[in-house]
C-alpha cells in the first residue's frame, strides 16, 4: 500500500466513525426530546389556566402585564 492509499483509508475510516457517532448523538437527542415532550404532556399540562385565574386574579394580571412588556421590548428591538 502506498502512502496515499493509507491516508485515504485512514480518512475513510475516520469519516465512517464520525458518521456513526453523529448518528448515535442524533438518536440520543431525539430520545431526549421525546422524553421531554412526554413529561410536558403528562405533568406540565395538568395546569388549568382558568382555575389559576379564578384563584389568583391579581397574579394573573401581573403575569399578563409582564409578558406584554417583554413582548413589546422584543418587538421594538426587532423593528
């Protein structure tokens, strides 16, 4: 084997290993995303906004004001 063939073989092997690692990382990220999505559906969305507003109206108004303020600042910076 010549030096060029050895170098090409080494590069090919490194690229194959890189592809395998990237594929495994992609699967891990996808699995983590799916787990987070399941958790959000199971735990976080048990929250009833209507009940919260009825029980804590002033806190709901303050939260709405804060969200509106932040949204206005973001829109003003983008424009």
